[in-house]
C-alpha cells in the first residue's frame, strides 16, 4: 500500500520534490490496514510534510485501498537513524540509507555547492534550439558578473535547463576552484527560508546566500504565492548584483508569464538577458541520441537514431528514456541495434503515440463544446463559465492522456499541480452525483476517442 502511494507520488511530483520529501520516508502499515505510520527524519520535515503532502497521501491511500485510512506522521526513532547496523532488528521498518542526520545544521552545509559534476558543456549537444542560451551561459561561466546578469533561461520540461545551469557552475569551478557557487532548486530555497524563519537564523541564511559568487537557481516558477520567500530572494538578488556576483535562473515561462510573483521581482528577472530553450529539432535529437549511446559505450547507427528521433519528439528526457529501453533490449537479447530492434523495444511507446489523445485536442474539444475560447484554457480568468470547462478539460486530460499532474498544469497556462489535482477530484466526485455532467463527459469522451 505504501509503495503504491510512493509510486503514485513519484508520478505526480517533480523529481526534486519527490527526492527531497518523499523518497526518504519510511512507513509502517498497521496489520489491520486501519492506519499508516509515516516516519520522518526530523521535526522540520515533519511540519513541512504535514502541511504540503499529508492530505495528498491520505487521499491517495484511500483511493488505493478503497476506504479511508488514517495517516499518522511520526518522528523516526533516533536509534534507527543513529545505528544503521541494528537495522535487522527492526524488521518491519525499512529505513533508507540516505537519511539526513537528525537536526542537520544549515550552516554546516553552507558551501556544499550541490553541483552535479556530470552535467557539463562538453556533454550538452548544441543545436538551434539551445544555441543562444548555451552561448550566453558559456559567457557567464567564463566572465561572471559582467554581461547578462541575471541570466534568465526558460523553456518546457526536459529541454536541458537544469543541465545548462550545472554546466555553468562546473565550468566556473574548473577555472576558479575557490569560487563560491551554489546550485539550488527554487523549492529547496523555499524550504531554506522556512527553516531560517522557524529557527530564527536569518543572519546565517543571509550570510550564506549573500556571499556567493554565482547563484544558480532552478525553476523559479515555484516561488509563486510564497511571499516571504520572494522577499528573501529579492534581498539576496539585490545584494548579489550589488557586488557583481552572477545569478542564473530558470523557469518554465518567460518572466512576465510568471503567475503570482511580485511585479518588482519579475522586472528584476527581466533586467539582464532572457533566453528561451526550444524543443530540439530533428537533427539535434539525432545527435543527442548518438552521443548518449556513445557515452554508454554503445553504437547507434544513424538510421536508427533518425527513426527514434522522428518518433520521440517532445523533449530530451523522453529521448533518453527511449534510448535506455533500446540499449537494455539490445543487451538483454544480445542483438545489434537496428530499426527493427528499436521498433520492438519501443513498441509500447509507439502504440500509445498512434492512438494518442493530446491535451491540446482536449482543450479545443471542451472549449468548442462549452462555447468558450480555447485561449481561456490557459488564461487566469476565474468566472465559473470559464473555470468549470477548464476543470473538466483538466479532468479529461488526466483520464485520457499519460500526462502527469505537473505536466497538465503546465499545459493549462502554468498552473500548479495541486490546482489540477483539485479539478480532477472535484469533477470525478461530481460525476458520480450529477447525471447531466456525467452525460456531458460521456459525449466529450466519445468525441475525443473518435
Ligand atoms: P529541464 O531542466 O529543462 O527540465 P534537464 O536539464 O533536466 O531539463 O534535461 C533533461 C535531460 O536531458 C537531462 O538528462 C539532460 O542531461 C538531458 N539533455 C537536455 N538537453 C540536452 C542536450 N542538448 N544535450 C545532451 N543532453 C541533454
Ligand atoms: Mg530542470
């Protein structure tokens, strides 16, 4: 049961959220399935999980199990964490290896730069889609504090924004090993602010952030509606620019497209250089496949790379997934990589594509049906005549496509995944009760399925 919840959360949350908050958790399900006790490493995490995720976990568990289950949060007993060798004794509590030490001191981790040394310029394939962003990033890495400050990089998921950021940090450190560089995901920044707030350690917090030479902050759209965080980020931002430290940011949208972020921050974001990363074009997808195969010591013939690249178009992450399947298939069956083999390895993926209902398609069909504009599917307008069809479209997107909640939110004008989840729950709940709605949904589903 717990594993099913975790799997579900892995799909719905961003990788960062999942790895930070959910992955370290352990749980014990009561023998009679009446309750699940979730163990959390420390008090801070416990509060955060209670606020952010407990409701979601409870409703998930209920859905999976078929009736309400009590979710109980508890601090992981210290001795379990402190004496991992005694694990065998606590047979039914599975404690992961990478638990943070209890009461982790933020100051002690001050200059862990959090860079992934495997993400470099060398293994980032260049193409029309990322040429500008890559050039700007290289410039920043070689002469930080000068042009393009801040550098704001935006684009859809899986297009290489995070990779590019790490590349900047790694390049700068290769040239100047003493530089103070920090890579941080916006969500981690939010939790750092919360921590500093709770422990009244804002001085340390400021010292840590304001002394950097290069701050790489990923996915700033997560600052939406976090007022306190925005204020602290604004302060850090001003302090860093004043001393000519460099700031590189990424987001899923251009600065003015960011929702629920203070105007003064948005205009700061836009005050250096703003560049987009586009989805990779065919030749770039081919080059990426060939390069990545080589990095895995495999040889992918060009014609196979073309075949895969033509069929997997959305982003680099999906290309990587396809490549992984092909390599595994080839190794397992001890066969050379060929088009026939790729077709076989990607059978599921290709067949889903053939009968795929796209979110765009759903948005258009629903908008036509309820006689609203397609653009209102992404707009921020809230009157019920628009908000309701939009929720219906989100619900159908979840039911009829393979997209995750965050991906759907993204396609609906950058809405938060919780908004999507709310819509999905609301419509599926009402569907049980309102025959009229149920009929409408039925018509829409038939239309979409052709
Ligand atoms: P984003 O942050 O935009 O969602 P990531 O930086 O996480 O995307 O990239 C997703 C995956 O694709 C990563 O494994 C990254 O290394 C890889 N990737 C993205 N763009 C390129 C590229 N141009 N060349 C090689 N690998 C890439
Ligand atoms: Mg990213």
